[in-house]
């Protein structure tokens, strides 16, 4: 099993960050660019990967009271992940994303995953910033 984790501080309340991160209609705006999520019958979703042209059946669950979102493939158990939002001082938040690729899965190279996590958190921070500007 391979595991990866990244965190980033964002200047917004945890509820705001969580709502932006877990909106199924907006996941594509911060996920890696080659992944596209289509809600089926939530928590069921279909994830399309441009690089392979394949669709994967997955589950996505968001627990607002815990500020946590979890996901993973349904049929083959290739990967799973979670996102956790925690409040920190002065109205800011820390967002942590964790990915697990299980034995038998063909995970991308470590550097590719690490870069995708960093870029995804950067795009989420930008989405949160834009939301705050439009609300304020």
C-alpha cells in the first residue's frame, strides 16, 4: 500500500472551506485536472480519468459535523482518500488530503501524486478565496 498526504492553511472559516471542497458540482474545479466527477445517486459517483479514458465507480461521503469527506473506488478497492478541515487561530483553516493506493493498483509515480496534491490544494485555496471575495 502507498500513502500520500498534504496539508495547506487557508484564510477562511472551516465551514466555508468544507462547503467549497465538498460541493459535488465543483469537485472538478480543484481535483487534478484529468479527473472529472459525475454524481450518480449520491454517495455513488463516476470518476472519469482523461489520461486513461476510463470511468471508475466510486463513493463520496461528506460528514459536515466532522468536517470530513471520504471517497474510494467501489468495485475494485484500488484507492481511497479523505479530506479533513480543521479550524485554527483567527478564523483560518487547515485542510489535509490523504490518498491510499492499495496493493494491485497501478498508482502513478510518487512525484506525480505529490504534485497533484499540491496543485489541488492550491486550486481549492483559490476557489475559497474567490468565494470569500464574492460573498464579502
